[in-house]
C-alpha cells in the first residue's frame, strides 16, 4: 500500500521543529484520531533501527494519520535539545501543527518510548489538553538511583546468581571485584537512607499525578528484557504516589515477550505495532 508522507514545520514560541506526517493512502478511510509519536532519548524522528518510521507507516495503513517530529537540536530541527521534563510546549506545538495539516484529526493519541512516554504523561499533567484521546507508553522512564538499584538487584543480579556459569566464574576469579562491588553498592542504594520530606514534586510524582487524573485509555507496553521497563514496575509498585496504578480503569497492559528496550527484533516490533493498532481501533 502506498503511504502519503508530507513534511511540515512546527512552530512554537522561540523554536521550529521539522515533522513528517504519514497519511493513509488515497481511498483508505481516515480516522478522526491521529497519533503523535513523542521521541525519547537522544533520538530523532526515525528512531533506532527505523522504529518510528515503521510504526508510523504501519498505523497509517490502518487509516490513522501519524506525526513524528524532531525536537529542537535533533535531526533537522535547529536549536538546543530541551530536557524531556520541559517539552510540553513542543508537544503542544506538534499537535497544533498536526491538526492544521490534517483538519480531519479531532483527537490525538500520544505514543512515547522511554522518556518520550514520560514526557507524554508530563504533558497531560501540565496542560490537561482535551484533545488527548489516550496515551500509548512503551517502557516509561522513571530513573532514580534507588529505583535503578532495586531493579538491578531484583532482576539482573538475582537471575545471574541462579546461573551455574556465574558461580563457576566467581570461584575461578572470572567475576571481577568491581562487579561484586557494584552488587553491594546496588543493595545499599536500594535500602537507601530514611526518606526526607520533599518540598518539591519529582518528575516521577508528576507522572503519577497525570496517571491518576487522566480519564482516557492508557496502553502500557513493557519489554520483557528491558531494565527500564522493570524499573518502572518496581518504582510504581513501591511508591505511594503510584498506589493502585495497575487498577487504572482505562489501563491495557502487555508484556512484550523477549523484547529489548526499543523492540529491535522484528518479532518484537511487529508485536508492539499490532498491539498499538488494535488498541487504537477500540478507542471510543
């Protein structure tokens, strides 16, 4: 199927961003809900191993207009890359430009990977934008020293200690002293000091606030072999701000078997694309 792709400039206060819109082929019924891909990490609109290109084209074949764009300082967008915590104006400008280019798009789903998923939640918290029809989040980023240590101890080191090869290397001197020190340090950081009263909200707390307040569907995709995904679950399970997170009435959660952080294997990519498409097709 032929995909119609168009380039546009997305303009905000003091910045310009390049975007690419993927539109359904002529004759394909076009959905009124569009998708804005919020890029995570030091990435541009193509994504690792063309992840975002493939996702956009896959969804547009099903009738969903899709926008992917470069934040300032990335890809073809001039300027300086903003922290993901400060991208609400950029996401708003992307939605504005998307709707001008595609006036038939009435509502928008934000689809984000890693800190792109986090930025999507922070956008909802900052704006309560009524145009948002839902959030599709892949491996959200909640990184802190304590959460990383907890995920490492529970998922990485526990698995390693169940492997005979680990113990054989240890007794033969094949496991370095630095590795053992790292394990001990992770245990200490996981325990942490007694919590102190905070006078500000962390970005993780603001994400949780958005999660609690949004009355729209949430698609949560977690890669089985990704520390970031494991860290999200560990943090959400123990943080008071995230209490009851997995009972959100609009939550549709899936684990991507054997998938890594960016779903680099073809099977993982197809699974994430198909789950996203079927979820979008069920939206009100």
